[in-house]
C-alpha cells in the first residue's frame, strides 16, 4: 500500500498566527510529486487517458488538526463546497491497492478515530458528489478542530470510508450548500460562535503560478496583497436552468464581460462562481472555441483536458480580461498555460497515438480554460472561475452581508497590513475601488505586481459542488 506524506508545510506554518479577531493560515500549492506519479503506460505501451486526468490535478492545501490529541492533516481549500471531511484510516483508498490503482491516487495522512478522546461517532450518512463526478461516502462525526492555536469544539465533519481523493477538503462555503439533509454549523460558523473571529468572513490570496505559497485569512483583509482598491459585488443566485433554488448558497457574482487580447470573442453576461477547489476556469463554449482557435489549443477525444504548446506562455502582453461592476481583473496568458505534465512528457511522447498531435511543440502543457459544455452545462448564463483566474485576484468573502470584495492581486507581496472585520459592519474593510481600472496600475514597475506580471492547466480536481441537482447534470469524467 502506498501512502504519501508531505512535510514541506512545516516551515511555512511556523509563521501561522492567531490574534484577536483574525486567524492567518498559510497554505501551499501542491502539484503532483513525480516520485509518487503512477505510470501513464498500459501494458501495450499506450497511454491511459484516465491517468492523464489524474496527473493534471493539483490544488491549494492547508494543514490543521482534528482530534485530541491533535492529528495534523492536509485539506484542500474549497470555496465551492461547504462540508469539511477527512479520510479515515480504514477508507478503501487508504487500504486497498486495487482502489489506489483504479483511482490513480494515494492517501496522505488519515484520521484515526480511535486515537481521539474527543471523537463522537454518528450514524448520519455523509455522501457528497463533486462537479467532476467524484463521490465521497462515509459517516459524519464530531470532534475538536485546531486551526493553529484556535480550537473549535464539537465540529461536525465527514469521515470518508469510500474515497477517491488522497486528502480531505475544507469547505469554505455557506451551510445551505452542505451535503447533509439537516444543515449544521460549518467551520466558519463555529469560528464566529466560539468567538475566534467576529464575523463570518475570510480573504484568499493564492499568489501567482510560479509561487507555491498563499494566505487564507479568517476575519480580516490584508491590504498589502492587492492594489487598485476592492470592488464590492453582491452575491447572486444561480440561473434557474442551473439550480433548483434561488437562495444565495454559492459565491456567485455577475460577470459583465470577458475579452482576450487580439481575439474576437462573443459577449459574456453570466453568473460566475468563484471556486478555489477548481483548478480550471469554465466559460461558455462559443467563447472557449474562439480561444482554442487563436492559441491552437488541442482537444483529444476521450479527454476533457485541453492541451497547448508550452511556448504560448511567452506571447507578449496577451491577457484575458474579466469585467465586473467597478473592476476588471486581468489574467496574463502565462497564468493560463500550465506545465503540469512535465513528469509524464516522456511517456506521452512515446505513445504514437498521442505524439503525432504534438509535432513541433516545445512542450505539452494544459490550457487553463475549458468549456462549460464539456461538463454537461448547456446554459451560457453560468461560468466557473477557478484557480487560473483566482491567482490574479485578491478576493474577500463576506458571508454575513452576502457580498465579496475583489481587486487585482499584488503578486509576491512580502509585507502584510491586516485590517480586521468589525462585528455588525456592513462594509468590507480596506480601500475601496474608484471604479476606474487605471487605478489598478501598480505604484512601481516591478514585474511581480499583478498588473504587470506575465507568468491545475486543467485539473480534473474540480472539487466545488453546486447542488445535488447540478451534480446530477454533470458528466462523470
């Protein structure tokens, strides 16, 4: 049986802090470790398409602890779902080699209920299906969660017994979007009720593609991590064609337009879900096809992964522009060209059925935007903004007032100025956007600033759920 342990977060978490009203949680971008990469080759020498899907995975992971004494575990940060869950030491993925080979993943550190004196079992079923069709099943339980020095007692968590993910997930969404029939306080809700932070709010700074570390900040805003001011956007219900409910249950905002350098794309007006658990950005099919044509993006039958020549990352001044009310977020093309197949490039090129498509390419990369149609979504009124978008943005999630703040991220910022949320406040702290995108230019000419920087692709790890109804619509990959 193969288990994977990551220790690279240890030094990073020495800097984690808890102060009155704010909890700072550093996290790490995790790509596939080539030392543990499953072979792509079948016995006949051809490449397994399912294995390619798994290799393109990635995500942003934080470490915190569950149980008494604390058991330190890794969690994928997911603004697109609301349940927090862990893999049990008895989960099929963690104990059965056939399951590991079938899924193409291996377990990281798991939770052992027998070693926690505060563990309380439940017979309530935990059953969740994500947008990519992955299903996790088990039971709920309650236990103490420790995020740095902040303890949350009696937190309800899913205990995965049938799993297809190597780590658990920290759901950062609204409780209304939980998988359970009877809704319960989320981790964020309990941070507030147990007086760790004053309001249910957090901000997320992923940083750029070339950087492995970012910051999750509960209860505050770091004004050194963005420039140009925050535009405040009210959350929106999803289109009736997508969701059965018109309640606000997701981080969905109006996307008023989209443009790309030197590409004539159709107009976009849609509800956009901001989802850190998804490493891809999904746009309407007509828009994506224009981008594919312009940048010679390749689709291979049987794979939802769009391929692109790695050299396209070097196209000068090419940007993708996402227009919101009072703010346009600019994403440079090299944030959309992801070199996440390097560990498997030799195997891909050794398969004649695949290598013929890549003649003349400098390398095989994946493209950070895909079509909603690929995932069974026919409506042009819905888009998903995953990590390939979010790395260029600083986003504040204000659950209490059902709004978000968004600004152009200042990449690779090494300073920090934290402004705390105040109980009862109706506004997001920090400088507000003037509505003039010219104020998004950096104060200096450093290429590490978001407006000037030119710097998973597609990951099958689309972790965010929408609703049960939407999940049932999705094609299982």
